């Protein structure tokens, strides 16, 4: 037994090595395809989605079924990828999503919470309204339409928020939780919704920008003279960092991977602590929530702890934000490619009515909220600031950033700054945060109607807060202008 274990590990590691080599090749191929296919460029589809689609088409879900119908004895019965590679890819989304969330705030300048709140509060209100509305209308649709028609699991009520607000990463990360709770098809449906969300988010966002121009809500100015320059670290910090790195015998990327690893480890410690707390308190009565909570929202909190701690020690400059963005960027590419490659199209086909209905409900709510609610919650530059939140609520943060850049390429409205600050009050809760992780468990424990009352109350709270906050900001602006 002791002799065979190292061989087994070496064999497995070699399979993992080649699985990632193929992923990199698929990503390069998708870059080439996007350069050649103009309509893909117009859709602004990320290359990772294209690569995932290629892997899906050439794998067991599409090519295998086509080949089996034509030639059952063909060597391509499992697609062009080995079964071991497919199994490795299936495990990737739930693992690499932890890296994405751990790196989210590492290297970020975390200002005084009061200053952040003053700048971001309107967008926090709008973003929270979008998220809680996805729960409210998801529960209503599933409870009163989809369960009577299709006898779908009540946990389907969480899929709009998981797929649209959370995106591919959250959908992949929540798949194991949904499976553990007896809804194995939920992960595939959430990934399908995330794909629909990002495509419709870009299309709808582009159309809304054109509509906004005609209505006079936005003026796109391509003059780059006054473009805001990237933040430059102080000379003192640069010298200090250079002095430290002279005595460190590892690459900057390796150093930053270490900080990301600490953030994930702290997330694991938090989960273990919460699990212990549950065992000695509310868990004694049978209310078990923590077991189904995935690691990634805790890794996000771990990243904030690492950054704040290093700032307190005066060495926060050692975390390189650009490196963390690269680490998170590679991880999210892996998450998206492997998540799409692992889609079970049979499950989507078997639940087509549920899938289409939830997609339509999510799209209609997000567009309605942007057009009707955003102008009443965001007092200054509502279009430029609200379009980013709408884009994020339909699959991925990058879509929100893309739409903001399309509306305000020079950041004259400070929309990007407010959008970034909003994440501090948003990501830890919804869009892959604590409530996203807890919602399926809450539905199991307390029922859909109880969660409907809770999410409706939260939606009403944020709508009322948003309107009141809107008036306060307007009044303070008028006083300052006198």
C-alpha cells in the first residue's frame, strides 16, 4: 500500500497537469475565434465562455451523442477529451472559486467605512434591491407556477439569484450544496441561467445605453484628454516595497499567491469556528446551516482580514493589487471554462420549462428595476451608476464594469469608484455571499413562504431606504450649492 500510493499520486498529478494544458489551449483557441468572428466581438463575450462552449461541444454532452448516433463503435464515444480529464474539470469550479473570492479585496485600498458608505449608499440600496427582488420573484414563480406545473424542487426559487447575481462562479460553487440538499439538477440549471444572464446582460445593456442616449440620460464622450490616470503608490511605499523584495528570494506572483492562500485558510478557520458554534448552540435543536455553507464567501472575508491586518502592521503595500487581479482572473477563467464544459444538457432539456421561465423572470425584473427603480434611488448620474449594477446582477461583475466603461469611459461620473465600493457592502451578503449560501438551507428548514416573507421585507427595506437616502442626498446637494 505504501509503495503504490506515490505512483498513484504521480499518475493523478500528470492527469491534472495535462487537463490544465488543454484548458490553456482552449483559451488561446477562443481568442483566435473571437478575433475572426465579428458577431462574437459585438456581443463582448469573454473568451472563457467561448472556450467553455468549445469544450462542451467537443466533450461528452454534444460530440459523444452525435458520434453515438452515427457510429456507436467509434473511438470518439466520450468526445475528444479523456474521461479522467473530464472528471478533473468537474471538480475545478468548486475549488477555484475560492481563489476568486479570496483575491477580490486583497490589495484594495479600504478607506474609512463612513466615507465608503457616503459614496456608495445609493448603489448599495439599488444592488440590494436587485438581489432581494430576484429571491422574491423567484420564490413566487416557483411556488405558484413551476411547482404546480412541473413539480420542481422548491430550491429552484434560489436559482435566479445564484445564476444571475452570483454568476458562473457562484453557480459552480453552490452545485455541491444543492446536490447535498437533494436538488442535484440545481447546479446545472444555475450554470445555464448564468450563461443566459451574461449574454442577455450584455445585449440588454447595450440596447439600454442606446436608449439612454436617445432619452438624454447619457452622453458618451470619447475625448481622452481628461481621463483619470491609474492610482500611483507613494514614493515612500515604493521604496519600502523595493527594499523588502530585495531580501525576498521569491517572485512577486509567488508572494501574492501566499497572501491569497492565507485568505482561503482563514476562510476555512471561520467555517470551522462557525461549525463549532452551531454545534454548541442552535445546532442542538436540529437547525443545521453551516454544513451547507461553501468556503468561498468565507474566503472573501479572509481576504479582507488579511488586507486590514497588513495595513495595521504598515506593510499592506506588499500585496500587489494587479497581481491579485491576475490570480483571480486566471481562477475565474478556469471556473467558467470548466463549469460550462461540465454542463449536463440533458438536465437542461428535461427542465426546459423551468429554465426558460426563470430566465425570463430574472431578465424582466432586472431591466424593470434599472429603468423604473434606479432613477428613484440613485440621485446623481443614475444611468451610468445603475447600468453597472444591472450588468452585475445578470451574471458577472465584469459585465457591470464593461457597461460602465461604455457609458463613461473617462469615469467623469465616478460610477466605477462607487461600483467598486459597493462590493464591500454587497459581496459578503448576496451575489455569492453568506445569504446566497444559506438561502437553500433556510428554505429546507423553514419553507419557501417564510423565506418569501423575509426576502420581501428586505426588498421593501432597501427600497424605502433608497428613496429616503435619495432625498437626503438631494437636499444636502441643494444646501451645498446655496
